[in-house]
């Protein structure tokens, strides 16, 4: 916290965008806090004149062109500033210098340095070091490019989502309506919107005709909201006279004054908040970093120790540097990061097939470690379309089928009352199917009209056949559309029977209003007088349906007496000249945006996987709670504080909040909660629903969960979700219904908008975490047989058993495919039954993995390698006892008559060929022991015999590495290119006993592990 | 500011706690018994591994022959070497500066001491020349120790260091001894023709090298010294030598000399190996 406090103000005003100093961040934090506060719009409380005055505009003439141009220059274009992107070269450099690359760069530089020294001091310097330096540089650059392109590929996915169509807006300037590009709209412009338009800026509505806007992407409310010039609420988000940038006008027309443009709009503020959020590293990135630290630490420690040791033992500086290079090369698993990238890519591909599109590769694993999912309701848990859920007629509640595929139960459709109800719902309904969709199933068809009327239309169409036919038979004579004062809608129709000249009046609306206008009620097709008992039944039904979070509509009808209303009667809808009371009540229909069919199951799976599912929605608490109960977020039998209070008939304040496992929290309450209270709620309730939350509050909820150490996944589709999506460890956006902003902020996109896909994601994420462990255990093991040759070379002065080039052949050649193949390994047990991993305790690479890989299996491997080394030297005449201390003469180019154990004499080149043959044999031995290693790494607990060898890629990998080893050994020209020599067939078998030992040893270990759960073996060796 | 310090202190105390936790008596995150168990495990495990390694090594050594290595394919062309030999293969001296060649003389004297006639006569046989001295084992019964043929120092004549104890170095006519690397069972010639050494100058030095004299005559390695039976069977084997005397090499200039073995059985060495079947060295004689 050393940065100067006094500087922050100055910096906050400077516009240097590239300045990424901590000071700037401080200024940024302040802005962020500001953005996290609620929207500061006040125009909705002003009168229209005041607003006009504020923006120097005229309600009829609009802005003058000059003013508009001036404002445009002052405020900039009406567009969202795209989030700052990291330049490509920075990303590339990050790949080039991140991870192990630094160590390898050091190795390469040391190589060049050593070569330079040699070139300066010797006449005929050996090219080995130059060669190795070039190879190392190439390795770093190639793996860097590889990771870069992998990353670039996944980020390219995003570009396909960008909406390139320029928006148009109709503005009034200097009294004329002009169509201009939406970007040129400025504050103060008078604009007109009509049904179907996207609102080009935040506007204060001046006049409206049946205007409804879809705010779902901003607030999460699934129903269109009507707009009017009156201020209905202090909160700008809830008042009727403000329409927001990038929401859609569903129907009607409106005219308004632009009050905010671009980034200053509500949507813009959310987008800015989103892009400004600092997201932490993904859990897997942290794990990989942790692991790189361990390996680098070991490499640096060993390197420096042996450098000093070499100097102390009297080696020259140059030799010591060459040892250092060797140790670095042997220690760094060069191919591992590429392997990890490939494994993640493979999983990402597999997930994409299952409709989870991963934008950021590292996010693949995040779902697996997720311990809390904050899910939006609308569109994610629900189908995002109103559907008739219940009906009440004949004094009975009937349940309608709300499933997407109409597989649910149906109700008795034979009742006359139902037919009447269906007729009313069909006739007193302005919604209609758009043309040309006859081939589609009814539920998939597009409807022109508002959500609840569409729901009714579809429901009737499904159960009673074509509504259009009914409407054709019953010609509409008059109609009063719904308005907020009447709270009903009525229409008058001719009857179906051509002989019956009566008119049929049908009406629907708010149930209590409808009831007031009724004197009779239809029961089993018969009119009965409405008595108190039936009224009470109505009330109960209404309450019950309302309690389910459903929107309830009442329906009634009346056959108008022919004597009063003869054929041709002129119905006047303005000045109602006909009977609108003493009608006959038929029934209630209630609608809800029903949960998706797969969601309850998915929530259940998340539960059993130890993941807490929290619902966070902008919708009303009752609806939210109903859906939460429907999908199992509030499980059966669990009560909220309010439920307990209602059951025990005591005030809410007397209930011990600890008794309630579930709770529903209203956004306005959330506002008043302190951080401690918030933590308390998140900690003590297992089933939580947040309703009426603002985007900022969603963010606070996510931060609260993260503060408690949870890894949080957020799902959402709206713009209102995007700050939370960004802040979450993994943001999951919806591919179909999701807004662009949310997709931009998310790490993963569910292409089918189905919450159930998340379960797949969790499963894949957990699997890849396990498999990465295996992959890393496999790769790290071969480090020991790579390092030990150097150590023995330095300490006991034997000829070098394994060269740096051969080490690279292992790390980048033979080890790669088997390591990758482990990513295809099946889960050992039901990974969806265990708790999510604890990021503080369950590390990707822990000391047990290192102990197994380095201390045990690696040691056996090293022995296998050394054994074949000794075999080859002994069979060529250099017995093991003879080798110790031979190095000085062995590596002396001038000694060309070095004597072996049998008295034969060897030239430098002759014995070097034997040495390189040893390198090749050591390399082949590592391949052989790695066969066993990959097989034991298939499982961490189970026996291979339980797991089976079903992983075809792994079997391919075994053959591939063997073929590659044989190729490197036997291909002509390899002696010159890589200094690898053909092996006698028997030398391939030297490491077999060790390979077998590895297999047996690990099977025994795993047997003990299974026999004594929690025992010493598990504590010390279960990685 | 204070926050960072606190964090530092916290981190360091965490570290200290990790190193030695007085509450749980844990050293580096483990209690004494936990350390004991894991160390015991590793001790037993490594002892077992060592045992296994020793066992496999023992089995491997059992498969080896005591007298002849399993593979000799890398020694198809025997190497050649010169004496005297400095750090580099370079013989550079001043005729007038005794110190500059004194080292070479010492080197040659030491090298040739086992070739003294008295010693050779005492230990080795006088074999019939120009034919291999073959001493077969009869089945399982080893015909050991095998005898070796005499190579008397006097056979080197002017380069024996007997008549001229400075090997010509004091007169600018240095002797260089050339030897062929020992390879068990190698038969370097057929039809009674012994392999012989020829020396010549490399590149543009051909006019500087002057006339050469070879001892024994023609620079041959007589066939009677072959085959070699290995140091265990043929303890007193004496490696034959060829001496090359530079009679009138140019002074004050580097001469790159290459000597080659000429044989009708030995394969030509590979291009990469500069010492298989040949040997190169640099000769420089200064007059002051």
C-alpha cells in the first residue's frame, strides 16, 4: 500500500489509457465503487418541461441540428465503449515468457554464452552448445506459439457473436422526423419508438400509446412492462416513464426525450462496471502457477547447488555452466504446459459437443471446482415464456401441462365449463400466430401479442384446436382493450349458431374485478347464483394460485338478451352502451413462466455433487420462490422463516432464523444488510433465493460467496447479470436468449440455454482435474531419470548416461501422447457424488504427488535407465567398477587410446558412440518404464484391472511412443542428427524388470489404499 | 504501509509455524512419528531398490565373458596413437632449447622402459615372425596364461633411445612412436602380410615434411603380435610399435602429419573418427 495517496486525484483525471500503474488502479477502484451504487437518474421525477429545459430541447421541434452536433461532440457517440482488449503481441509475449519459459530461456542463453566462450577460447569449438541453445529457443517459441494459437482460437469464438447490424433511430430534429444512425443520437433528442424497435438510448417517455417494453435483459422480469408518461416509482428502474437503452419495445408506440446516451445509460453503466471488474485467476491457473513454482523451485535449487558443487569439485566455470544447463533442461517438463493446454482443449471440445461452449480454456476446469452456483431464473431455470399452468373451474383447480414437450398430465376436458372457458380465452384475446408457421409445433410458433395472451392462445390451441376457426365462427363486433384503470378486456361476438341472434360478451381481467361484475357462476355448465360459499371458494383458489407465483386472470361471459341487443345493435365501446355487469363467472386461468423440464434433475445432481444452488433473480419474491420450489432450489419440506411463522402462527420476528434452512431475500432488504449479516445468511442457509435484485446486488452476492471461500459460478442471460458473470469465477451465459453483453462477460456459453448442461460442465471439469493430476504425475515421474544421470555424472565422474537432446526427445516426443491420452481416461468413481474440491487443500500438485512421482516411481525408473546404461558399457568392455572417475579421460578428445576393463583401447569417437548408444538405451528404458507409468497413472485408487484398458488413445499412445523411440534409434541419419544410435534388441529388455516392478509396486500400493481407507498409505501417497 | 508490514509479519510467522509448530510439535508440517514413519518407509524402500539393482547388475555381470567383451563392433577399425603425447596432439620444440623437448624424452623413456630387451627376453617368447601367434583354448579348458611375443626396444634402432638417447630431438630429427590400439582378437592382415604405417603431410605441408625413416623397417606391425587375448589372459602382452623419424623436416613451421595403417583386412575408419586407422598430429621444430 505504498503508493502515494495524494497522486490518486491527479491520476484519476489523466486520460492515459495505457498507464497500468497501481496508482491508476486506485482511481479505478473509486470509479468502480461509484458504479456499484444504484442508478442516479432523476429525470423521471421531473416534469416534461423541466426535462426539456435541462436538455435545451423542444417537445415538438426537437433539438436543432447545431445543438445536436454540439452535444455529439461533447458526449461522444451513443455507443458502448468496447471493453479494453489486451493487444495481441502482449498476449503472445505472455505465452513466450510465462510458465517454464523463463527457465528455458535462461538455459538457452547459457548455451549461447557457453558457445561464445568456447568459440573465443578454442580453435575448433564443438557445436553442441550452439545446437542445444537453438533447440531450446525453438522449443520455447514453438510451445509459446502453440499455446497462443490455442488461446486465440477459443477467443475467436466470441467474434461470431458480435452483432454488426447498425441500429437506426427515428429522431425529431428541427421539427422533422429523420432516420439516423443510433450512434448519432444525443441527449435531448426527441425520439419515437414503435413495437419491434430496439430503444436507442435511455429515454424519458413523453407520450405513449399502448407501449410495452421488454426489460427482461435489464431487470429479469419476464413480462413486458407498459410505459406511460407518469412517474410511478421513485426507483428509475421501476418507474413507467423511463425506457432503457437496448431494451426492446414490444408493442405500441412511444415518444420520449433522450436523457442518457452511450456509456452513461443504465445499460452502459452496467457494461462499464462489467468490463472494469478485475477478475481473479481461474482456479486451474492458480493450480498450474503453484505447480510451476514447485518445479521451478526444485530446478533452481538443484541447479545452483550443483553449480556450486561443480565449482568446489574443481570443474571449470564453463563445465559448471554446462551442468547447470543440463539440470535445468532435465528439471523442466518442457512438454507439460502444452499437454495441459491440449487436455483442456480436448475437454472444451467435448463440452462444446454437449452444448457448453467454453470461451476461456482455463474455465473448463472451473465448473468442476465450483461450490456455489448463482443462477438467474428467467430463461435459465425457466423456459422464458408464459404458459398456462393452472385453471380453476367447476370449483376445482386443474393443472395444465407446462412441460416443453407436452409430456405432462392433462386434465378433464369434457366439462362444459371448460369449453366455455376456452371459448372466452380464445375470443377475448388479441394475440395471434404469425403467418406461415403451420408446420411448426404449436409451442414453437411465434405469436404477435403480449406474453399472457400468447400463453392463453397456445393453451387453447393445444387443447381445443384452432382458435382462428373459433374466431371466424364468432365474428367480433366490438372490443374494449385492456387498460390499467378498468383492468379488464372485453369483446362482443356473434354466436356460432347462425339461428341464434344473440351476442356473446366475453371478458377477462383481474380476478377480483371480474368477480365484482358477476352475479352467477358456471358450475358443470350450469349457471348458479354466486353465493358466499362460492365466493369463498373463489378467494381460496385465487390465493392459492397467486401463492404459486402465478399470474391469475378471471374469465366471465354473458349471452346478451336478444330483446335488448338485437342483431345489428351498435355497440359503442367509448361510451359503453351495453351491460357489463351481472355476468356469469366461468373460471380462472393462471400463468407462469414454467421451469425447464431438465432443471429439477440438474439441481438435484448439483446438490448431490455438493454444490449449493442459489437463485438470484430480478423477479418478484413470490414467483421466484414458487419456481425455486418447483425446481428444487428450495427442496421439499424446507421452510423459510416466513413459512415457519405462518405455520406456527407467530410473528416473523419470533422465529429463530437458524430453524429455517431456506430463505427468500428481497432486494430492498439486501440493500440494508451489512457485510456480516450477508455472510451470516450465505453461511447458515443452504437454500437461498434472492429476488428483486439489481445488477449491482447480484455482484455483491457473488462477492459475498467468494469471500466465504466458495468458487462461484453464475448463470444468467441478461445485461443485468453481466457484472456478476464477470466477477464470478466462471460466468455462464445463455447462447440463445443471452444478450451480447452477457456473452461478452461470460467464460462459458450454454448453447441450448439449458441449466442441465451445467451438470455436464461440472462433471467434465472434475474429470479433467483428476486427469490432469494423472497426466502431471506421469510427466513429472520421468524427471527423476532425467536429472539423476547429471548428478551422477558430476559427483562420481562417470560418462554421461543421458544427454540433453535425449531429454528433450522424452519430454517433447515420447511422453506427449501418453500424457495427453490420460485426458481421455474415464472417471474412477461417481465424481458427481463427492464434494467439490477445496481450493485451499486439494491442490493439483501436492507433496504426495511429488513424493510418488519423484521419490518412488521416478527412482525405480532411474534405476531402470542406469541398469541399461551399465549393461551397454559392460557389454562393450567397460565394467561398472571401472567407470567411476573415468570421466576426465573419457571426455578428453586427445586421449585416443583409453583402455577398457579388457585391455582394449578406444579412440574418443569410438567411446563416444558407445556413450551415445547409452543415451539412446537410457532413453528407450525411460520409454519402457513409462509404459508401466502410464498404466499405473490411469487410476489413482482403483486397480487397472478394475478400470480396464478401454482408453483407446492411451493404447495408441503406448504404441506411438514405442514406435517413435524405435524410429529415433534405428532411422538412418539419426546418429548425425540427434546422436542416437541403433540398439541391440536385447538392450530393449534391460528396463523390463523395472517396468514390471513399477506396475506391481503401484498395484500393491493401491490395494493397500483401498483396503485401509484413511490409512497411512492414503495419507502419504494418495495424490 | 502498516498493512504490508503486518502481512509480512503474518507471512513470516506462518512460515515459522510451518517450520516448527510448538503447539502440535510439528517440524515442517509433520510430527516426529510422522517423520519417522516416512523416513523409515523411504529407507526400506530404497534399500529394497538398491537390493533389486544389485541383483540385476549381478545377473548381468554373470552373463559377461571374463576374457572377451560381448560386443566389439565399435572397434572394427582400431585407433592409432602417438608417443610422446602432450595435452594436445602437438609436438613442438626448439632444437636449441633443451627444456622444450626434455619432457618428450622423459615421456618416451618411461613409455619404452617395458620394451627393454632384458625385460622382454625374461618375460616373452621369441616367436616366428610374419604369422599369427594363435593360442586356442581347448573347449572349456583355458590355455592360460597366454604367452606373448617379444618386442625388443632395439628393434626401433635409431629411435630406441639407446644409441641416441635424445631420440634425435637435439638435432631436429625427432622420433615419434606410433601404436595401434589393442583390440581383442583383431587380425590385422592376411596372407602373411603385416600391416604397415605410412606417414605423410596433410594439405599444403607436403613439401615441408622431408624424408622419413620407419623402424622396424617398412613400419610394419608384425603379425606375430596378433591376435591379442585381453589383459586377463595375456598379462605380459607387448604392444608392437612403429617409430617414425623425421630426417629433414622444415624448421619454424607447423607441419600437419597424418599416419595411416595399411592393412588388407582392417576396414577404413569412418570420416567422423579422426583416430580410427590413422592418427594426425602437428609437428613444429624451431631452430632456436
